[in-house]
C-alpha cells in the first residue's frame, strides 16, 4: 500500500472524466477516486457521501482521466486528488482527509487520529487488511479481489 500523498510523476487531467471532447474546466473540489466495479468500495463511498457529506467529487477510477502511476494506484486503493492535480493521498491518508473535510464535527477526531504517527500506521495497516480482503466483505465480489502484492 502506498500511503503517502504527493506528486508521483503521473498525469492527472483537470476534468473529472466522462465522454465528450474539448477542454474541461479545472476542478474546484478534490476528487475521490475509487473502484467502481467493487460493490464494497461503491457502498463505502455511498456511506461516506451520506454520513460525512464531504465537499468532494466522487468518481470511479474507471471513468476518471487518471494516467500512469496514479491510475495504477487507484486500482489498489482509494485516492483523494487535490484540485491542483499535484497532490494525491491514498488509502488511510485519503480517509483521514475525507473525515477532516466533513462539515460534521463528530468526524474530525477520527481524521486527526489517523493523521498522528501511531494512528497513521494503524490506519494504514487496517486499510491494507480491508483492501486485500474486500472481495470477502459485504458487497464484495470476485471482481474486487486484488492481484498478488
């Protein structure tokens, strides 16, 4: 699992994806990218939308304009892409930022906990365990199974 944010040298288009030609306006909100073929991932994103109400766009990586190493990361972990496209957080780090971005104050302590050194390591370990076993979780399908690490 890659848990650090930052520029990984790959390209991230300014638009959120979809069909149609022409240039897209730059995003004004962060973009949460997840595996849209995984029922567990899709259910988790819907729960985040409902309960956290974060000010982010959410899009399956299959419909994004991610390329290179960032696209490969998106196949293994949820990504939160800053609107400038240069900063990318993955896995537990993305979850922490999502919690901190919520307008609901009850979510903030969990976000801060995941940003502390011990909490960050524990969050990364739990995220990795869940990600490797998402095909076994409610909503998971064989499509959700990740390849060998």
